[in-house]
């Protein structure tokens, strides 16, 4: 932690180093400005308790020889936590080297040997000589007895001793201030509050490694998929040289479409789920999305063709189509009267007869009204599995003056009764609409959908499972193998058997029941409760609070996946039971689905990453300029004491807002505060307790920058 000296000198850090911005063996020597106490005390420093001296040596020795111990030491201690100045220099060397360069004994010795410190005589000396030479560093590595598992014990000893020194120094400062004649009591109270805060919030304590601003999405756990689905996904991915995520989502949508709402999953306690899915796999242009969709949905297209020929001859359909066109033409030409009415009635009858010969599993880009009409004619079920996002565009109001029409799609996810009123025609009544949506599309489709308020406020996007895999464009080797005929035939057989079993149930006017066996129920409840999914959605404490609406629907979606896995494993079974293995296969997808949903729904992440970079850029500039104190000295900005902190590594949200004001996304302070909070989640900054209340407006929230950002700022200003 930072020493809290009364005169403020020790707060600047003992033994802070500066070096040139160059790297590698050609680095020029850099002048290092030591804290006066380090120069005065020399390498040995003042008299130190032998137990503390050993603890400091053990910490550094372990850090020099064990990477995990190094992470603990650098993540918990700062250079000024060490009582011995030589140890401060060695710790600072480790901070400067890690993580870009090695931190072994030779690397640290080389670093110290090339850094020079001015001496009283004016002749500079190397930092290596100030720490006691190469042998001292060697002894730290080879003459310390602790094991890496003991690093926490010694780090605690060093940290506790540093805190005690800080308390003593602050007590002296408070005593001196209290003894000053005429001191203002409010000023004394503020100093007491500041002392308490600094002792509670140790600048170096508890820092971990900051996480990247942009996360690499977890890969699809293909091995967790059931056999037939796994084999299809791998075969399609190989032959198209596309991410397996695309084939997996298209395959899941195909399976869901083949059920046509013939089953319901009975989870327990009156909780039921349908077997339809809303999925969206997002991939950039050139990833062969069309080929993926065509290969996975081929069995459904074949079923449509076969059933269409069975339900009526081609000649019959052609005759009806010509009669229908003639009736429409007659109705259009005749003036109002009996003959026109007869022509219109004939046209409606012929249209209905034509539709009765038409069996449809898949629909493409349709308007909401046309979708409702088709679902009504099909008895409720329909699916759309496409590589274009036209459906969301039409639902958003592309053809209806930008008025979204989401009612049918919302209800069709759960099979809820729907009545569609039409202005000039009879209402459509769909007792149990069942819709499957499979979108294998470019990211812009969902990005645009996220801008439609009705899609987010009414939970349409929360019903989707998302995938945002890395693109394979630029990494494809060429010479991809053809689609394996055995896998293709197996997939067609499974889809056909599931479809046939569902049709038998529907023909009896029934809805089949899919239940969970004991192992499946146990695994599911363990994931929900013991696994903590429910608590993770807590609005204040849960890590899924930012996607709470989506996360609340994830359990039901996993049940649907498990049901589809059961149907795929035992196609043709009219009354399948979800086994523990099939439920576990669905649960194994949960971490993947969570992270990909967060990637798609929060932000959009491209914009969020840009904002994170902007705020992080402000923090770096802020630190290079010496923090609030430096800016106050320069007089470059008009700051009040309420909006700034005297510490060089502490900034306020107000300062960040002022620096970033003018950017398109910065309209109020809360815009910046949200991004700063995200940086805190990633480990770049951390919030500090609010300052004591004062008259006027409340002080701006304060944050402290990670020591690594401070170190980087030193390098750049050296």
C-alpha cells in the first residue's frame, strides 16, 4: 500500500522507476529517480524487524521463481508495501517486466543493471548496485525456504506491517494537525475521514490481472451434442469450411421444425414447454451460410415435396390455379352486382381448395398477416429457417409504416391462442400456433432488430438463443471434403421419423407428452438451484442481471433442447422420455449460450468496446498528466474540490465526463459512469467509498486506476 506520510512525500511512492519507451536489448539506459528515503537508507535500509525482513525476502524469492506466486505478489502488494528500499526496487522491476517480458532471475538482474540512479556525488549508479548486487537477487531465489503454497501467508505479513506503518504515520500527521493553534475542526474531521478511507482502501491490495476489453467467445461444445446431431454438425462444418455453430443452430431449428408442435414437455408442477425454438447464429459475409442452411434443411424440403404430391396431383393443382385466376379476373372486370359477387365467391372457394392441396413446413420472407394465414391453414405449426433476416424486418414494420407487429411471433413461441383480426376479411383463429425460427444471418440483422423497442421491451429477442462464432474467412485451407453420404442419409432418416411420429399424434387430435426421468429432473434442478442460475439473475448481485430477461427464459430453452435431443436419439418414439444424459447435454450448452447472448445483446459490443477504449484512453492521459493534482497545478481545467481527488491515481466520473463530452454517445454523466463501472468489472479500475458529505451537490463517484496503468504512465512520461 502507499505509505501515508504526514508531509505527503512518502505518498508519491518510494523507489518509483522510470525508463525509456524502447524495448529489447537495444534499450538505452534510463535515469531512475528514487524516493529520497531509499537513497538515504541505501540498499540495507533502516533497521527492520527480522521476521518482516524474512517475509519480504520470501515474497520476492517466490515471485522470482514461480509464476503463480508472482501473480499473488504483484496482485496484492505494491513497491511501497516493503519496508526495505532494496525490496521496493526489485518489486518495481517485476512490475515493469510483467507480463510482457520474463521475470526470472537473469531478466530482473539485467533490468536493474541497466537502470541508473543519480547519487549525491553526481555520478549515477545502477539500481543493481543499490539492491546489493547480483548475488543478493540470486540469494532471494535460492536461499529462501518457502514453497509457492505459502506465498499468501508471507504476503499477508508484509501487507499487515505496511498497514501498521501507515497507521503510525497518519497518527503522527493527525497529532501534528490537531496541535496546530486555530485549526478548523471541520478540516480535522475531513483529515480523519481521509485517513480512515485510505487505510481501508489499500491502493495495491487485491488487484488482479485486468481482463481484455473484448472477450473471445467460448467455442461450441460440439462433443456434448448427441450422436446424430454431432455427426451432422461436424460433416456440414467440414464440407462448408464454416464455424460448427452455424450448422448446429440450423440443425436444432430443423429438428424443432420437424416436430410441428406435436409434443409438449412436462417439466413438473404445471410447467410445460413447446418443442419449437427461436435461434440466431450470426456470422459475417462469406462464411457460406446459404450452403449450411441448404444442407441441414434438405430433409424438410424433401418432405414438403413428397407430401405435396401425395395431397393432390400436379394437374389438379394447375387446373385449380387457372380457374382461380379466371375468377379473380372476372371479379375485377365486372361492375358491382350479382355477377361480381358470384365471381368473388368462386375465387374464395378456389383459393381455399388450392390451399388445401398445399402442405407447407417452411416459409421464407412473409408478412405477419401472410404468416398468420399460412399457420391457420396448416393447423398452427410453421417454421422459417433462412440465411436472410427478412422476417424480423417485416415484423418490425417494413411494410406497415414502421409499426411492429410482434403479437403472433410472441404467442407462437409458447403455443398461445391467437386471433388475428383483418380489416376486410374474416378473422383468423389459431388455437395453438407453433413457430420455429432459425436465422443464420449477418450480425447487422440482430443489431437492427435490437433498435426496435417492441422487440426488446416485449421480450422477442429474449426468446432467441444466440451464437456469434469467429469467422473462418481467411483461415480456410480449401479442398474441403464433400458431404458424407452416410451422415446425410442418417440425418434425413432422423428428421423423417420425428416428423412421421408427430404427424401420427396430430392426426389423432392429440399433443404428445415428453417427460423428464429422475436423473434428468435431478440434473436440471441442480443446475437451476444448486448451480446458482436463479441467484445469478439477482438484479443487484447477479452476474446475469444485465441480460436478466434473456436469462429468465434460458431454463425453458434448455428443456426444449433436451427434448429435441431425446427425439433425435430415439426418432419415431411417440412418447419419449428425456434421460439424464440428454438433459446434461443441454446443460453443457448453457455457459456457451450465456456468453454468446451477452455478446449479442449487451451493447452492441462493437460500440461498447469503442466506449471502453475511449474511457480507458482518458484514464491513461489522466495518469500521464499527473492525475487531478497535476491538472490542478497546471490550471488546464476548471475543477472543484468536489470533483477531483488529490491522489494521482484516483479520478472522478465528472472528470471523465468532461474529458469525453462531445462524443456522440456522451449525453449525460451516467453514460460515462456506466462504462467506468464496466471497466471496474474488467479490473482496470475500482470504486472508492464516497467522500464525506458536504454542502451543495454530492461529490462525483471516485475510482482508482490499476497499478499497471500507473506503471505504464510512468514509462511514457520518463
